[in-house]
C-alpha cells in the first residue's frame, strides 16, 4: 500500500466550485486547490489509493472533467480504450522498426528518408492522447510495453534467421540479410524511441501543469517538435554513422524533422477530436454510476 510522504488529502469544500484541502506533511500547513488543477499536478502522485478514489469520484460525479487515474479504478470502457491505444502504438513501433532499414529518396523535395517516417509520427499523437487522458505514469507504461514487444519481435525474427532453410528456397540469403539489417538498426531505434517518447511525455505533463490544463495545441506542438528533433538526430546518427556519408545523414535528419513537424501540426486536430469523443464515451458511463 502506498503511504503519503509529502502531501495528504484532508477533505473537500464547496462554494461555487468544489476545491480540495491538501496538507503539506513536512510543515503541517494546508492549501486549497481546485480539483482540475490538483489532478493535473504532481501532488496526486503522492496520494494513496483511497485519496485518489475520493478525488476522482468528485471529479467524475460533479464535473465533465476527463482525468488520469489508476488503472485498477477504471471502468471497462476506459480500460478497452487504453488497451486499443497501447496496441496501436505497439504495432506502429514494430512497423517502423521493420521499414526503417530502407532509405529512400524523394527527388521532388530532395528528401532522404526511411519509409518508417510516415508511420512513426503517429506514435507521438498516440502518446499525446495517453498523456492527456491517462497521465504520465500510464503513458510511460505503454511506451515500455511497446518497447519490450518490439524487442521480442526482433529477437524472434533473428532466431528464425538462424534456422537452416531448405536449399531450394531462393530467398534464404535475402531473408537473412534483411533480418540482420533490422537487428543492426534495433539499437538506434530503441534508444531514439525511449528517449524521444519519454521526453514527449514529460514535456506534455509539465506544460499541462504550467498552463493549468489549457491550450492543448501549445503542449502538443511544443512537445512533439522537441521530441521529433531529438529522435531524428539520435536515430540517424546511430543507425547510419559510418554507413552513409555525413552529408546524407544531415539530409536525412532535416528531412525527417520536417515531416514530423507537419505531423505535429496536423495531429492537433485528431487530438482535439479524440478528446471530445473520449469525454463523451467515458462520462456517459460515469454519470450512470453517480446516479
């Protein structure tokens, strides 16, 4: 069971809105915080399970607020939504690992990119949605789950490549070479994925605190742009250093960043739409339980 170390929820007050009373354990002083502001802050990370239940019960029964809370407390609908998003993120990451070994040239824009660049920015949108509705902890869980799934997938592929094939099979050498290429890129994709996605999640959480959960487009675009720049540099340098010339690698970094930047801007619309759909989807069941 989790014990309070810094903060303790001592009760609620109602005036025009419901506020929470939180005691700072080190000093014994109390502070009054609005429920949405409290939920989006890091103070709730120190609450025990009963305090979290009390907080979210107030939020869901009294307002239309969409919040993050512990997985074990979630409704069946919310669990399915989290599961589907996590599954899609895992599939996108595996698809990017496989398609990331092939550099292609787009002469129209003079871009040198792997096909994975057209799929990978979707992962930022999915992580943005997870952060928005489930919080930093749940988003990080999904990131690590998809990372482990990708590692298992590539390990399984590598194992199949070590098994002797029939002499008559003409694709044996090509298959082994393709799998070896995926394995060689795995380290670069793994490092860039873990670093960029965690930075994306962290920035989303911090900007959400600073803006009091307002201005969704600011935190989505800012976090995605920063994470995209870091991801492009790490992946291209680790995957293609001493394989391609530095000029080509620089072109790849710039090309990937531009495409990801477009995704970051375009992705704001789907996040706003998903946010509204999610609110209707979850709160319709929450209101039934509050009656």
